[in-house]
C-alpha cells in the first residue's frame, strides 16, 4: 500500500510547475515516509516493551512519598503533574509521570527526562534551522555576524548542562546566540564581546523575540577575565554551571574567501569579526592558542566544580602536510590545564549549508558542513 497518494501529489506539482519531476519527487517523499514510519514503529515497540517492564515494578504515589522540600526542587514539568506521578522501582529514585516520562531524583546536572537525556547523547547532530520567518529566531537580524550560532541549538546544549535558573557564561558572545538560548530555557547568562555593534544586534534580536535581556558587556574578554575585582563584583557569590563559547579562531575569517565565492565571482573580501588588533580573530594560530588557553585558565575560576566548558570549533581543509585539525589542537592545549578534563564531543552537521563540487573533476575536497562541539568538565 502506498503511503502517499500519487494522484494528489501530481496535482500539487502541476500547480507548482514541477510536473516533469513528479516521479523523482514522489519516490523521494515515499522513501522519507517509509523511513519515518519504520522509525515510529520501532519507537512504539520499544515503548511497549518498557511499559510492560514497568508494569512489574513496585509503585508509590510521589506526592505521598516525597517531602515538600524534595518536591519543591523538582523540575517544573515534574512538579506540575506531581499528583499523578509515581515513584517506580526498587531504588525509589525514579519518578514516572502519567504520560510515561521519567525523571531521576539524583539528577544533579539538568532537568531532562531519561529519554531526553538519551537523545542528547547522540554524537552526531544534524539540523536544518530556518533562516526566515518566525522559526528563524531573528536570523534576519543576527546574520550580520559572520558566524551566528542558532539560539535553538544553544538552548539544547544549555538545557543538558544546566538546571533552570542556573548561570551560563559566554565571553565570546558575538550576537548573543548563547544569551538568547539561555533566555529560551529560563537560565541566566553573562556575555562579553569586543564589539558594541554586535551587542546592539543582540539587543534588537532579543527585543524582536520578546525575551528577557541578559547581561552583555563590551570589552576585551581576556582583560575583563583578568580583572578580579570586576569579575567578583559581576558574579557576586554565584558561579556559572556552564561556559559555552564559540571563539574567533585565529585569522580564519581575516583571509580572502576561496571556493564557491571565488568560482561564482562573488565578493571574496575577508569578513573578520572586527578590525581590532586584540581580537583573537585577527591572530595567527599559535598566538590564538596561547591567548585562548589563557582565557580558559582565567574563565574557569568562575565555573563551579563539576561544571562544564563547551567549545565550538571547525577544522580547516588540510594543506600539503598540514592536517589543520584545529579541534585536536584545542583539545591538547586545554587538556594541559589541571582543573579541566576533556570528556568527549558532538559533531554538529548544519544541513542548511549549500554544497559545492570542490575539486571536481580532479580531486576529493570535502564540503565541511560540520563543526565539533568539544566538552570539558571542571574537576
């Protein structure tokens, strides 16, 4: 049985003047539908298996078992359904809601259910965020930055490494992707950036989205981090649970563009973050590494013990004997800091990036649509 009515689809394609692509489009949509259906069936079967297993476990009403203090510190989504929730299992550490979602009482890291936690552990994240309309999260404003991070992506990272109302710190804030992401999941945030222009863009985007404005300070990050009096007054008695940063990696964007821009005769001018000498985005790679490591050493003073440092980095294309594995250089450099341990990474594949046949027809040159999300933990 077909999952898609081909006659109805043909009518739509005819109206869009795409009738000559009918069979190709139909088959592609059919494959997507089949894969989606197969995945849904697997999901339902897995849920059925878990439900059968849960039926045999002992259950106690959560509202009767937990104290008022224990209930008060639960995530909102658990508290809001506490009257229908049960403590399940012999350990008496897992709360199960009426809809089947579970939360572990010993979860000190975040407010996620077990299923949400498991989903985040996928080492490869593929996204295609909208760049127009309401779902673009003010991309029309934020795109003035050479490399704006999607607030939706930052929200997901922040939601895993923090609990509600905890503090997030980004001292390479750019146009505020981390700050916007923090507001989207009800976290507090502090951001630094050299550029007052970028702060203005963040404020415009934030206003458009109707979010709570976070603290955004303009200045040289390294100099601000070194100023103990300033930092202590800023953070007061609170430490960040997460430092989430996407630094300007050396003079990568200060070089003339190549590839698609060059071949399509587009503007190949460099697009540095700023023209300031103390901008890490205008430094050689080794100079950047030295300054970046120093910024981390100062920055983690304001990260709580057991807190996480998450760093975005994109490699360059290899050139002759240079491997240009920048993410490996970052890991090696930061792993020499006594208080930090590198604990793994996620690969973010941005499927909205246009592909181009680099090297065709002579040589393999990868379309690098992915970035590394490096994760460190403070001991």
